[in-house]
C-alpha cells in the first residue's frame, strides 16, 4: 500500500429538489471494482498492438477501483462538461495474478451482435475468451 489518503472531492452538485447548484464535498462516493491488465512485453511507441496479439503482451491482472463522486459527476457533465467527478482517484491491488494462473477460469465470450470492427477482432483462427471471476467460478 502506498499510504496515500484518498481525499473526498469537493465540487458543484445539485440535489434533485434544489433550485440551483451548491458547492461542497461529495455525498455520493462510488467505487467500481474492475479488472486491470498488466502489460509485460511492450511495443514501440506509436505502434498499436492488434487484439489478436494482446495475450502475448499481457502479464497478469489486478483489481482496479475507479472512484467516482456521483453527485458531482451528475451535475457537472450536463452544463459544464467532463471534469474529475468521474475519476478523482484510482486504486490498484498490491498483487498481480499472472495470466497463466487464470487458465482454468477462461470461458467463451457472448456472441457480439453487431460484430466488432476488424481492429477489435481476434481473427478467425483464435477463439475469443473471457475470465469467470465469480466466486466459485472456474479459477
């Protein structure tokens, strides 16, 4: 852990029953637990990695939390445009699970309709895969 405190953001927010906005600390903090992928083998700057080649560049996964100030976000994006109510902080787990350790958790992905554009396709020779991260799942 870094020991860095996450400071509750202040900003403009407008309660549904209020006539106008007010300024103050967020009253509706939210975190979204997500998976973050750690790149092990890079690529030359400016050179894209094709989706079909992504697995060759990934080392592992981490838990990633995207912190949001929902009340500030809800007010600011309409009249003001995107500021930092959506992502005032991010935290990452202190451990990395190697991708190879998750082989048993691989599952087929749902059929995408409409199909993805070619730059997101894995190609016809590679089956798309996801990870079953539910408790009691494949891993």
